[in-house]
C-alpha cells in the first residue's frame, strides 16, 4: 500500500500518519526526517543539504527528489509506504511518478476556522511538553500546568495571525497539487492514484475509522486477487 497524506497544519495529519503506519506496517516517510537523517549521516548529499539549509535557502526539488528516491529504495518500503510532506508541488508529483506508483492520495480536510480554534487554543508547558487546550483540554487552574503549577505558554506559531498566514501558504502551495490529483488519469484512463477527501472534523478515532474503512476495502480486494 503506497500512500500520500495531505493535510494543513493542525488537521491532525501527524497523528493519523502514525496510526496508518502502525495498522498497515508501512514506514511513514517525512521529507523533514529524510533531510535531517542525510545531514546526520554526513553523506555527500547530506553535506550538500546542510550547506543549503545553513545558508537559509530552500532545498531544491532535484535534491529532495533524489533523497526520496534513495529512501524508497530501502528494504522496508517493499510492501508500501506513507509519504508525509512530499510531494508539495505538481512538479514533485510528476517526478514521483517515475519513482513509484501511488495507490491513494488521502486529503484530511478541516475548515479553516476549526483549525484556528484548535491551534490558537493550545497552551504548552515548556519543560515537559505537556499540551493543553483552553476549551477541549483545559488545565485545572487556568494558565497553569496540572503537575508543577508552572505557567503555560502560547507558542508564537499558535497565534491567530500566524496561523492564518501558515494556512494561506499551505493553500497556495497545495491547491494546484490537489487539483492535479483530483483530475489525474493514468495511461489506461483509471484514476490511480485515487484521490480521497476525508472530513477531518471529529475525534481521532472517528477520522482514522473513515480512512481505515477505505483502505481496508482495498486490502480485501488485494487478498481476493
């Protein structure tokens, strides 16, 4: 099973990616993790990435695609994989076609105002990383960690004006990509990969069950064959 997972910041994509990876025993492949690993390993390509990152520039598509190709060639990807954060552009998706065939593009869709509510309401205990939400998971004492009593903070990224900017950047980047997959037809006219939009409003279990109901049917068909 070879999947691409899309979702804006705050859509719960990271949580769902882990659940999908565990259920179907496929690796979750994040471009961020790939870049960090390449830098840590100190390979020739990793050194190049380090120079680019330290100079403050974006890593070029050609480099990212090469790193993704190397990752997909590893043995744990033989039975499938979940791509998280790649592709980000139509150009990257076209390059991916030459590296691997994709079964599903799963797009976790959450209304913008719901995202803003989720993220702007978060409060963090910096020392432990404990996360609260002023509405959905409030601390016993407003603004204080339940365990230590320390003050909670709101991260700069969780302020409403910052969230709106992040959402706009995401929409600008991914709108062409979503349209590409929504209308994509393979050589035989079949919609492969299949683009599926999942309603991301609800509990973690409700959302994962929607995803699993689609993917489990596909696995059943594969077993029958």
